[in-house]
C-alpha cells in the first residue's frame, strides 16, 4: 500500500512540475512573439514595453544588489521621461539617460540570453526613437 501511494504521489508531482514548465515556456514564447510585433504596434507602446521588460528582468534579479540598483535607476529615468512625453515635451537628455541606463543593464546585469535579446531590441527602438521621435506617439 505504501509503495502504491509513493508511486502515485511521484507521478502526480512529476505531472505538476511538467505542467508548470510547459506553462512557463508558453509564457516566454508569448513574450517572444510580442517582441516581434510590427513597428506600427511599437510606436504607441515603446515606453510601456521597455518598462515591462525591465520589470520582468527585475523579477529574476537578486534583491539588494547592484543589478537591482541599475534596474531601479533606469526605471526611474524611464518614468520621468514618460511623464514628459505624456505632456508632449520631448527631452533629449532624459532620453539619453534612459538609453544609457538600458546600456548599463545590458552590459553589467546577469540575465538570460532571451531577456538580453528582448532588452537589446528595446535599446534599438529607443535609439530609433531618439533619431526619429516625431514619428512616434510615446
């Protein structure tokens, strides 16, 4: 009886773990497909997407670390820039601080290769925004 119970509990645990991993992969796959949306979608969601990616990376970052500090500083600068853009005030130095912050996170923070790719795409789009900000809607 004990042996049968052990086997059943092992099977159930295995199924739960497998299901969780499959769910996590589906979630990551959704994020990957969202990253490949057309440029028209990005125009209205640039800052939101960068913030979501920074939040995601922060969730996997150890607390009370220099990695966490860099992320928090970059998010602060991004929020400040977003507030100015919402008021229709383009601020080149504020945008440069955000770009510099994302560059520092990419250079110094520990993260998965997939997260690094997503953030690299964000950085490319921020640079494009800097060059052609009149065509974007923040």
